[in-house]
């Protein structure tokens, strides 16, 4: 009999941010691995279907989308009511990082004896925001206390959980397993480029044109304005590259205006989110992560595993996640001059950037075993499911 898992999250496809891409890939992998997965999430528009499938995963959406304090309260109440009504169909519930969801679902009146698994990825601390970070950690960990098991995907999260008093036996150190390796040859790249051109004629890549790819949110904290201005400056000198920006967000109108005013709208392309990024990665010659932690959950590890050069901003999460060969090319600040220098250096010495990326790929793949992480997760899931069965008999 298949194990049955309910994943509860505030956002899921098509509202894809960094965590959504990770979760989408992970849920799909679980489904293909023999787990019966259902995703319970918000329904951000009344025209969206209440139920659908995405990459073979069943998705249930509830109104309303949590857009205000009032709709947030109603959304949480509807989540709880749905789980109470359907909890007998599941062996475990997984919450993908949300304090409010954990507090709502953690109650035994809602989940009964169904085991609750939470994910906690940690909060970056610095001297500048020390007290604020401590408060955020305390609040986030407090929600995790109601879970039977907490997954810590990195050392920082593990330390914060332990120092906050979460018992060691309830912490499972399991790295994220959503990234995947890519296989490259000229024919695969050609087919991927043709497929993208079919989707959107503007995604035509002229022969020998190099592609710099950004995937993520379009917001004030994404660092996109200096990146775009740097790309415009470089395009004035070298027309043989393109910048594609894939995502959604409120800042898109302003960013698009900057590009149009520079008459670079053919070279700098904005596109809405993709549910599958594989073809984009197969045509990309470099990935850019222009803000701290941007892409850290999915885009960055996938780029490293694929051997794609990376232009990224200096941050402790990046240094901890990246092989050391990539550290020298990290940018100190997200400024237009820094991005200009990085783009120019990449275009001027493609072979050196590619050699570094290949060394990083080999190191990464050798030290990150997807099979082991997936096995750890399945063992944890079965442990929780067996506990649920035992408690039900009692």
C-alpha cells in the first residue's frame, strides 16, 4: 500500500518563487518514487480550479488567497477545516516552512494522531540585525515545536533548532533533494532552444549568442535594477549575449521601463514562470543570483550540479553551499559596476568560467548524494506513518 502524504503550503504553482520550485520538484520526485502526494494550498483567484494536477501531483486549492489579515485568518480556518474532514486519507502531514500554518495544523484537534513533519531552513544572523534575527528564530522555532519531526536541510538550521531547545531525536538532518543534474551536448541544447522558441518567438537565440539567466522574484530586494543597468551597459559594447529574467513580482513594470527606454527589449527578455526549468538550464551559459540567498534553495544547487557558471553575490549561505573553487568570483556588493565587471569577465574568458563550473560540479555531485537524502526522507516518513498506525490502534 502506498504511503499517503499531505503537503501544506501557502504557495504552489503557478505562483512560483524559489521555495516553490524546490517544493514542486521534490513533490514530483516523491510521487514518482511511489508516495501518493496531495498538495493543499491557497487559491489566489476564484477562476482557478479547486483541484488539478501538476507534474503528476494532485493539487487542492482553497479560497481565499491570504492577501490581508482578514483573508489570512479565513484561509487558515479553511485549511484546518479541510484537514479535519480529510485527515483519515493521509499517513503524515508535511508543512513547508510557515509559522502560521504550523500553529494552525499542530493542534491535535485538527490533525488528531496524524504525524506532523515540518521543514526549518534557518535564519541568517548578522551583527546588523542580531536582535531581530534572534526574535525571528524564536518565533519560527516555536511553530516547529508542535511537529513530531523537524527537517533541517543545513548545519545552520540544525544548530538553531538545538540551541532553541528542540530535542535532538525530533530533528532530522536531511539536505534538500530537489536539484538535479543535467546532461549537455550540442543536440540537447539545440532541441531545448527550439522548444523555447516555439513557446515564445522572442526566445530565439542567435547562433553563438551567450545567455545569462535569472530565475526568481521581481521585487525591490532582488537586486535586479543594478543587474539590468549593467547588462545594458555591456550590451552597448558586446551584443553577443542575452539576459533573460524569468519570474513574477511588483517591480516588473519599473524594470521593463528601464529596458524599453534603453531600446534593449530584444536582448533583455522578461518571461513569466515555468513549471519545468530544465530547458532553460540547458540553454543557459551562466546563472545570475543578484541578491543574498537568492536561488539558494533550488536555482543555485541546480546550476552547480549542472556545471553552469554562476554570477552571485557574496553571502555566508552561498559560501557554505558553494564549492570553494567558486568563492573568488562572488561579488562583494550588488552594484552596477560590480555586475558590469562580472559580466565582462565572464564574456571575455568563457573557458575559465566553464572550467571552474565543471570542477565545482564534480565536487558537488561527489559530496551530495541524492539517493541517500531521498532514502533518509523515506525512512523518516515511514517512521512517522508507523507511529500513526500504532497510535490509531491504541
